[in-house]
C-alpha cells in the first residue's frame, strides 16, 4: 500500500483527529445562524444529504470531509456554525488530487498489509503457536500442580474453570481484539484507545521489561542444569565426598547431610546462596556466563522481531507437549504413580468454602494466560483485521488450561513414584529398628508403654518402648513444592531414581523447560520491542540495534540476579515488578475499553472484524465481573502485605529447609519503588492530560478497512434489547451503515480534519446522527478566528 490513500479504508485512530492535506478551497457560503441544530452542522449527515446532489455517493463509497485550517481552532458549537462549510469530495476527487492510481478495494483484507509497512505473521498457525507459546509457560508446569494438591485436589478444578470463564477468557478476548483493531503495540494502542489512558501502555511495557529481566534468569538456570545433565551419574545424585583428615577422622558436609543431595546442588553448588538478602556477596561467575548466554539466545531469536522469532515457535510451542507425553508414558508406568495421581485429584470439597482457594484460582488463571503484559496486544496487532480473534482466544484459553491439567498429571505421576520410594525406604528403616527392639514388625506398641521382649537365649526383658522412625506417604506427597523448588529439587530427585537412563530424562526435562521459557520470552519481549519499534525517535534505528540495546540493558540489570542473593532478588521482581503491577494494568484495561472507549464502539469493532457482536456474557465480564474480580484480588493482596508484612523465603543451611522472614526496610522500599515506578504512569499521564499540561503528538494512523469488512460479513443494522440498552448502553445502528468509531471527546482538543465513511443508506436512515460532537468544547472568542 505504501503512502497511497485508499478510499476503502478508515484510519484506525478512533480517538484522535487526522490531519488531512486540503485539496481545494472551502465554500465560503454558509448560514450564519448561531442556533443551528447539531444535525445541520457542517459535516453532519443532514448537511451531507443536501450536498449529495453534487457529490452523489454510491453504496459503500467513502466521503472525505476536507476542513479549512481555521476549523482546527474551533471549540464552540455556536461559533462553529458560522464558519464556512468544507467542500465535500468524492473518493474519485481525492484520488485524482493526490495523483494516486486506482486500487482494487474489493480484495480480501487478509492479504493487506498496514500502510506503514508493518510486519505480519507468515500464516495463522504460526500466530496461534506464538500466542500459545507465550501463554503456556513455566507456571503451567511448576505452579498449577502444587496449587491443585494444596487447595482441594480435584475440587480445585471447579474454582479454576469458573475463574477461567469469569476472568481469563474475557481478558484474553479483549486484548487480542483491541490489538487487532488498533494494530499497534501496547504503548501506542492504549494511547489510541484514550489519551486519558496513555500511561497504561507505559505501565504495561515497563512491567514486561521487568518481567523479562528475571524470567530470563530462570531460563539461564535451566541452561545450567541442562549443561550438567550430560553425565552419569548426575551431579546432584550424591552429597560431596567426605574429607579425610590426617588423624583418620572425616569431615562430612553438614548442609547436605541435613537436607538432600538435590537441595545441596541447587542452593550451594548452583546458587551459592546467601543466608539473607543483606549479604549479596560477589558475582557467581557460572550464573553470569549462563545469563549472558541466555540473552545472546534471545537477541539472536528476536533480532528482527516476529520475522525471526516466528520461525522458532513451531518448535518452542510443540516440543513441550512431545516431552510431556513421553514423560506421561514413563510416569504412569512407574511404581507408585497412582498414589501421586490420587493425591492430586482426590477432591476435598470442604476447601471450596475457603475464599482464599478462589482467590488463588483467579490469580493462577490470570498469570498462566500471561495477561496485561502487552505481549498479546503486540502479537495480535500483526494479524489482518478480518482474523477471527474470538476463536483464537477460545482456543488459547482451552489449550492453556488443558496444558496445566496435563502437566499436573505428568508431574504428580513422577512425584508419586518419588514419594513411594521414600516411603518404602523409610519403612525398611523402621522395620530394622523394630526387629532390633522387639523382634517383630507387626503389632507395634505405643510409645512409652512397657513391653516384654524375648531375648535370643529365651530370657525376657522389659523395656519402655521408644519413639521410632515415623513413615507417612501423605507427608512425602505433600513435600512437593512449587516454582524453582519443584523443577530443580523435586523433579531432579525423582529423575535420579530412573537409573542409568537418568541423564536422558534430565536432558529431556530441562529442554522442555527451556522451550517453555523461550516461548514465553518471545511474547514478553515482543510487547516491549514492538513499542520501541513504533517510537518516532527510533524509527530510523535498525531493528537489530534496538533489539541488541534492549538485551544489553537487560543483561546488565540481570547481573543483580547472579549474586549470592540473586534468588531473593528474583522473588522481589516476581512479586512487586510483575504480579501486583500486572493486576493494576489489567484492571485499567477493562476500564479503558468498557467505560472510556465504550462497549458500544468495541462491539461494533468486534462485529466488523469477525462478523458478529460479542454476546452479553463477555460484555458483562468486561464491564463488571472481570474488573471487580481483579480489584478484589488486589485488595486482598494489599491487605495481606499490610497486616502480615512483606516476606521472602530464605535458605537455612543449618536446618536444611526454607523459611519465610520479613524483608529488611531497604528491600521494602525497593519493592514499593518497583510497583509505583511502573503503575504511577497511569494516574500521572491522565492527570497531566486532564489539566491540559500534556499534549500528545498525533501518531501515524493505521489502516482499518471498514467498508471491506462490512461487505465481507454482510453487516446490517443492530437493535439492542432493553437489557443491553440498560446494562451496556448499546445504541441502535441503522441498517447498511458503515459504522466509523466516533471521536472520543476526552481525546479531541480541536475538531481537526476528520475522515469518515458513510454508506448511502445511512444518509437517509440516520439523519439525526452527527459525525462528531463538539458540544462540550470551550467557548471560542472572535479574536481567535
């Protein structure tokens, strides 16, 4: 399309004015009545009807309103009516004046590329795999199984699936839809939705940027374990060899002795972790190198945006399912796998009465779908405007939840095997103790009771029965932890029991984690890079340079995760730079679309893109249910932080376990600074815009083919029922009307030059609907003209 003006398209700037070059002098004749009705204003449908005798439009044609520069300073309706009418031009006139050759506007919008040379996905499968890879991440493997078994087992699926319908899929539809409609990255997308929400895009990009710094550190940990998996025996299978002294005594590593070999390898060998966050120590050179390698991989794969990363999604999105299936076949055949699956899915319906269970289900749905980070908006912005994003959202939501349950089955079949092995080892030890005490393993007396024991020579001895080793299968099953502990401690311990094939399974497992992490990083980085590519000051900078600088900055920040306190810093970033800010961003996304942009306009966009309007359930979620759910989660989280304090988990080497302690004062300040530094942009830019201290430069419009989409989907009129009018404030749409989104009064500072498309039927059937409304503008003095 290049620089040419296609009359079959409307600029996708629903809330800001376009600056069109005047092609002719305006007509100076005009009615000077100061009380002219809005429908008789220049540019109104009634006014256009009077002009139709000289500039008759055919059905589906466009009419371009050319405004004189004096119109740009008009802020009052009465003064506006005194100004000369603009000359109305047909599409042919505009095309001739601009010396643009005719174009075939009937071709499929699926083959059209944005006028600005915007990139696009190679095909629909590539796009779907990219979105699935972004949504399905490490949390599906190492957090959902833990939450399920801790919060009612199979009963947890009820709140989980309910929250998927109340919160997850509605937000997924909203983000994919608004990204495809506006066709810009998150930074510019929310600015286009409303200038009041200009800070929302900044907050989303900053949250994604902070997320990428620590998420890629986890990616580097997986790389380190992968490198160490190509050996037998695995390096975490045994504790360090005791050190022999010259006097014949030996020194045993006490930390490994009180914990386990897998915990020792993770906390001491890999992280060399400090006891508190106050003791960062020096850089861990092994982690520094793996973090550098991780960012080099991201740079190479994201060097040209989706043009480079799009080729890899075929592997990163599908390989985890292959590995999970292989592990499932192996897992269900292991001894004790059934114990793990029973523990995972055995329902405890009493837990459903606990509101915290519902909050955890809502939180898991929100973060497992990777909402609010801008990645979904960026990815969908590269799709053609007639793509069925609604169907895509349903597919991604179902696949994501299926993956969580599927991964839970795989993980707990292996956890059941590990727990059963530990239980049987414990039982062997207990039986040995019983045989040495009472000579039998059954009919065990109570602790502290008097027991008669028959000796080998036939004599009898009385003793007080002591406390012996206690073995409980449920306890071992509940030892499974979430997050890094599940991946680097629990699963590595289970894999170590696979014998000589353990290295093969370890390599497969960490390759799966790497592919999951890489797929998520593509989406996280895409939200940031797309916004940077669209910045006016960076448009002349090569994409390779932008990608390289971003990865370099991320690496330098990531060095803080390579210290001895790095794992504690990861916890802070995860909670205060991603979790809480993303909740706030998602809340304001719903407010922006449902209350500022308007459900009426978004429903029209929805219909133009996929051929039908959203049903009442999704609109109810966007306007009421989803924002309320996120607000409740946020308030509950803040209540916990205020009443209980800000805690983090530390490793206690003398006890061989993790404990939660209160963050020091300086760390709490950092937590607050991270959260506020990301979210403060939302109220800050809205406030500056409200007091007229901040003026946004108009962005380059993108193309949204309203006429073609209406023809393709054969869109007619729409009459909302009483429920829709009352609850959602939907309006009637005349049959045959090509509905252009009206200008958001909160954004417009001048009438400006407006390009609209009006079908011929709309001129006759909707005489009272004006193109734009300036009734709330400030009075204009005659001296301003």
